[in-house]
């Protein structure tokens, strides 16, 4: 359908672009008085005119008195590409004037004037720039008026300028705020407050959707934006963790299985569930299956990239939610869009920023409450573990009982949970170099991050680097930007295996033998021959999970990504511009898992040639993205209109190769070449190609900044759509009313802002594989027909497959009280998704087990509320205290399902019955119920007379028999209400920030109660509550079944199936980010010595910018969790708590 350049041409383009970046960076470094070149051809020209031309060519400013040039002579020169200092020497050789180069300022003086008279008093000026709410304005510009000398404020809003003439005028400005003029005086100017202005496109007053920008006052959609500084105040390393603390609609539940595994990307979702294709019906959080679209600097990316991204690169992050905000992303926008804008190069003096974060991460085992050796032995004795009605078995159990008692008496009490864990050091380093002139700017960023794991041997290392150059013509009509980036990730999974192995081991088992060696089996009971015990007939069979750690095993992953981006903009007219972007990225990844033949996994494998395995999966993918957009914007009297239109082209190709080899006699022969055989078949692979083309347009109109209307349209064509439904159309319309702009409203002393807005439209979702709509073939290389290789059908395509469309309605309001000292935003939404896509079973006659089809309709409705309140705002006392909070509620419902989807219910119930033993809940799809509904059989509790559980069937009748037919909905696993609270407090040198997450009203199945308290395996370790509230005596009420029957023998074959007794409300409070920052106090003394040393190095450059160079902050993430649930979390990989110190240095 679409024709793309060949790979050779792309490679050539990348090489040329990188060469341009390198050459440009070198050119910028060469910008000095000696390196600046001048071209002049003047005949009898006034000196003032000549100096003005030099200023335009070089950026050097000439400082002179009103009378200094009065008697100057006309200039007659002709030279080309002459260094600035040589040009000045020639020009002034015929003048009765002298000059002195001071930084980028040339001071002109009369030769007869004494130096003392011409040297005014020079001072150092400092200050702090904040907004009207007391928030620091990072990268605000402070300019010495009448010169080209300027600086930027740092992250805390501070700035410093040295060598300034006393009484000079300083202009402080920030996009979107009214500039302020100040008189330079020695010392600290204190807090400089800038007031916002309307209709400026800036970090605060603009909404960027990754395609174009619109003034926030004209925006009719639903979106939340956060600056990079706000994100870093919550977490110094994790973007996702910071978002979780800032926006309640961003769902990232704690992973109760994978915990804090650094190599597992968390599940995330914005608002409700719009798709069920990726739903895991056996997972507690299977409903979190709709990750949003990720856009970084205008280009589509992945959640994995965002997970690994250096948070110090982010300038701004915006979450787009409703149709008006997301429709332009077409068939990928139904799940919301996260737009990342990274820090861009800016003009100014060359600046170097170095940020380091050193942290300690430690395991959080507070959810585990396991027995010690004596407690476990007591439970086994009470539970009848050593009793049997069979005489022979009883002899063996007596012998085992004596051996266990012997170990306990000897003091064996192994704390297995500590064996695979440790406290690890995490670190990250970020180096940024940037600067340039108004014409050419550059930026280079390098980053290294080590995410230590609390399980020994697990970690994740990220390396990244980027070079960026931006050229802007002097008239500002043409801008070109190029960026080259490289990232590499190396991850290692622990050889200690799943943490769940250790939580089940008995504390009276020993790790090592009498010689200190790690044993193959741990249920070993050495008697030493002197304790009078009978010779044991017991055979060890519990494998030591530590044994494999003594071998040379491999479990690693790595990936490399190279990306080249080009961006250009041409302002055809002041109100009309065209921009074009292009990006090429290539990613290669590989995972390797090696186990030698001596590993515990093969203890029971007798065939030597089948012991040991090596599995290697490699993948490659490449993506081409391009967009060309025409933008028009103009204000005529009271009418403001923006029009944008363009085309998107994308191509993604991927290939994968899987190789599995067995037979490795030694742990030192850890290469595929040493394998004896393929495991089952020879290597297999796959290739996928997906192409999309989108045609998009948007028009936005505002009358007198009061009445707003906005419309968007996109038509998407994709190779993954069915051939009969190749194109899909998405559109949205939004309206708004800025009531606070009305004349009758301006007199209000309470309401400073009131905006009503609404939107309606259709967005799409394409999250199915490329073969879903196209019948796919694979070569059968192990077969032959004459001299031909046959091809067989691999997957049956559905040519009528439709893309999912989500109809979105959003109604909202924005409020401001007391001059915006209190602000609030409210959104109500109602979203209906048609043509839900899922794999469903096909007729056996087709030869395939399943194919993809459109199976139903779902609905999400809910609301969001955001509040920000400035409690204290006293700049003169350096006292600021603000609190922001967000509330989120969502209701999900399946409106319509097909018979095929009902068949999925039967399949899930079969899995529950055959594989899960009916003890684990599975999801069901029912009309009128949520995707995340929890199903169980209702229980009346334990019958006091006999200790058996009483169930209720669907008709409400009591029964002792549990049946899948009696499963009913017990509630929704999604929280009914989510709340975030963020505190920002500063008093003089002390800062305190923290984030709180609150989840209320959802239900969950407490698997700890089921598996480690009631359905216990007495042969493994248990929760300490295993003896509490158990049935023992007829007629006495109890919460749990008894361990034994009336004769004292262990109950067997009575595992409790899914019951409402273990369904509990899930109410949780988390402290997700806490930072205590006394750094300002330390900075005061550190900066004093650092600045002194650096200024000595720069004593020849009198105009050096002397900002505060050091900032320090202490962080704590995952500080603590309070929950009504008493259950184990992080069962396969523990949760962690981290403490870190962040230091930022500017040179």
C-alpha cells in the first residue's frame, strides 16, 4: 500500500544526520572572540552602523557612552571571514578610541579617559523567581537589559549574575507570564513573583497533544499535565511511580506476585477497561489490560521505554483522556495517550548539569508472618500430621517425627526468607551539556542507571545517550532539529528462583550439611549416631532451592535501541507554518536461559542426553514514523482560529527467533554449540509487518476567549484491519465557555476562574496481531514435496474483523477561587466500546482451535476531581505550603456479549476445575457485570456441629456441596474510589514533599487465608494464624475448618474451593513518595566553597553565570502501606522500600 525508502537509504540518512550533529556541536564549541568570523564591506560608513552589523553577525554587544562616538571617523573596510578580534583591531586602528572585550560585551572608551573613570562599580545579583502560587519557575530568563548577557533560573527558581554594573536594569521573563523589570543592586533581590498572562503558549498555559499545541484556555478536552519538576519531587527515578502518586485515574496496582522485580514492567491503565483481548481471566489484575499510547517528543513509543526512561530528561508530561484530546491519534487512542516532552536545547552560555541518585533498596517482608521451627512442629502434632491408620505408615511417621524433633531440639531454625534476599545499592547518573546561540543550539545527554534487586543476583542496568542540535534562521522562519539517541538495557534474573519456594520451606530443615556445603536436598536429618534414634527409612525429596546458585547458570536479557529523529518547520507567513517530522528506530533484544545437566531441575532425568537446557529468544524490530502538518493560527479582533491538517505514515516490522537445545554435561559449557539435541523441534521464528496511514485535521475557534468550539477528524488505514474494513474513521467535537471572561463575572471576589466544557466523539483501538485479519501461512521445512518446501496455513484470518471503536462523552468544569489560590477540575465521562475483539474457539472442521472476532460491547462511566490549594504563600518569609489531591471513580459494565464470549466463560471454568482445583477464582464475562467482577460461591460459614462449610446455591438453599453452578458475583475488584494527596511544604531551607495513594471499596480474594491458613499443607510452612479460630469441638463456632477430624487424624482431600469466606474488602493507604529536603541549608555552605573554586577557574571570564550550583534532596519511596488485608504480597518477588540521596550540580 505504501512505499518506503530502502534500508540503505535510511542508513545513509542516519549517517549524514549524525555527522551534522557532530559538526554542529563542534561549531558551537568554537564560538569565541577568536572563532567568530566577520564579513564587512563598508565605505564611509558611520562607526555606529558598522558596530550594529557586527552585533547582528556575532551576537557581541558594544557598550559605550552617548558622547563616545560623537567624534568618530567614517569606516572604510573590506574583509571576508575575518576573526572578530582582528576585525576590531583594523576598525579601531584609525579611531581615537580604545576597546576592551569583556565576555560577549565590547566596552568602547576614549583613549584619554582614565581606566578608573570608565570602570563603574560591578556587583553580584541574586534572586528567586516564582509564580503567583509560590511555585519556582525553572528556566525563567533573567536578562541584563540593553545587552546580550542573560541566565536561566535553576530548578528551585534561583539565579545569580556576576560582574553587573550597579543600577543596571534586569528583565525577568517566563513564557506565559508578564515580564518584570528590576534595578540591579548588591545582594539578594528576594522572591520575584511573575503573574500569568492569557493565551501564551508555554509550559503552564498550553496543552500539547504531541502533534500541536493549543492555549489551555481554548482547550475543550480532558487532560492533566505535570512538569518534570513535579514528577521528580515524588520520585527521583521512576516516571510511573510519580504518575501513580499524582493522578488517581492512572492505575498501577501493586503487583502481589512480581512485587518489585526490576525486570517486570508493571500493568498500567488510564480510566476504565476498554478492551478484553489481553485480559488474563486467572489473574487478580487481569482487568488492567489496556496500556495507554505512549508519545515521546511527537513519536510513538512503548511502555517499556517509559519504564526505563530517565526522569531527569522530562520537561513535561500530559495525560490525554477524552475524545477531544485523543481523537487525532485515531485507531490507537481509545486507552488514552501519555505525551512526554523532553528538555530541549536552549540558547545561552554553555551549561553542564550533573545529577546523581544513590540509594539503598531493601526487601519489605512485613506481609509475611510465618512460623518458626517450634511453632511449626506444634501445628504438625496438633494437626495429626504424624498419625495414620495404617501400621506401616505410622512406623515411618514416628521415625520422621523423632527426626524432626531432634532437629528442633538441636536449635535448627532456618529463616528461609533471608536466604535469597539482600539490601542492594541503586544508582543513577545523568550528565547534560547544552548551550548555543539564538541561531544554533545543542544538547547532549548521557545517563546510566542501575536498578538493584532485593533478590540476590537480579538487577537491571540502563545506558542511554543522545545528541541534539537545533538550527534557527535569523529571521526565525526556518527551524531544523536533529537528534540521535542510543539506549541499552542489560537485565539479570536471579539464580535463586521464585521467592515462593522459600516461603513454603520448613524452618527445621537445614541449608548445609555438617561440612558446610549446600546440599541437594534439604529435608535431611543428621543424628550423629549418638542420640539413640532408630535408623531412618525416610528418603529426602525436597530439593534445596539454593543448590542451583552453586552452579554456573545463565538467566539474562538485553536490548539495544538506536533512534534517529529529524524535525523541520518553515513559517511561510507569520500565521501559517508547515512542519515535518521523521523518526527511525531499530531495536534488537535477546534473552538467554541456561541450566546445566547438574541443575536440580534434572535430578529426576535419567537420560544423560536430556539433562541441561539452553533457551535463547532473539528479536529485531524497526519502526519508521513520519508526519507532515500544516498549521494556521490567527487572531482578528475577537476571533481566534487555529487550523491544523496533515498526514501520518507508520511502518513497524518485527522478527523473532527461538532456539531450544538440551544436553549440557557441564555447567562450564554454557553455549548453544555444546548442546547435544534440539529440545523438541529445530529453531522456529516469525515475522510481522504492519503499516498504517492516517489523515488528520483539527479546527479550533474562540470568540473573545469566551466561547470555544473544537473539532478533530482522522481516517486511519491499516494493514491489520480486515480487507473488507480497511479504513476506520475517528472524530470528536468539543465546546467550552470561559465564564470568567464575561463582564458580569469580573466583579467576583471569590471566583477567579470558571470554565465549562464538553466533548463527544469516537476513538479507536487496534491491539490485535497482524495475522488476526489475514490468513497466515508458514513454511513446513521438515517436509518435502519433490524439490519444493510446502507451506501450511498457520492462522485463519477474519476479513470482516472490525477495529474497536470507543464512543466517549466528557463533561467538565474548571474552577479558580480567591485569585486561583484554590483551583479545581471536574470531569464526568461515559465511554462505550463497540466490537470488542477477542480470540474465540472455532469449529473443529476448520482445522484451527481459534480465530479473532468482534464479540461484544462494554461501558465505562465515572468521574475525576482535582483540587489544588495554596494554604500559605508568603514569599517574604520564604514560607509556602500547597496541597493537591485527585479523586477517581469508575464503573465498568459489559453491555452486550456474544455466544463466543460465553464459551470463554466455560473454558475458564474448565481451567479452574482441572488445573486450579477450584481453589482459585477465575473471571467470567456476563452482561451487566464488570470485566473485573469476582465470582465465588456464597458461604454461611462453618457448621459448628461438624466443622463442615455451609454453602448457598443460586436459589439461596443451604448445602454442604460446592458447585461451579452456584458461583455468583461478589463485587468488583476495581476500587470504588481512588484518591491521591500530595503535600508540598517549604519554610526557608526546609522542604517536605510526600504523596499518598488511597484505594477504597474494591474486593479481593485473600489467597493467604485460603492456602496458608485453611487449605494448609502440613508438610510445608504456614502462616502463624493457622491455629487460630479453627473448628475443634462440636457445638463451638469457628471461622475456619478444623485441621483434624473427630478422631484426631488430618483431614485429607478437603481443600476449600472458592468461597465468599475469603472475599474481603480491599482498602489500602500507600505512601508512594516522601522527600525531606534540608538541602537548601547545606547548599548555602557547599555553594560558598564550590562557587569560590569554580570562579577561580573562570577568573578570566568576568561575565560567568554564578547560579547556585548544588542542590541536595533525600527521598523515600514505598515508605509504608496500611491495609485491612492481612495477606502475603510479592510472593514470587518481594516488594521493596528504597531510600536515596539526589545531588544536582551545575558547572
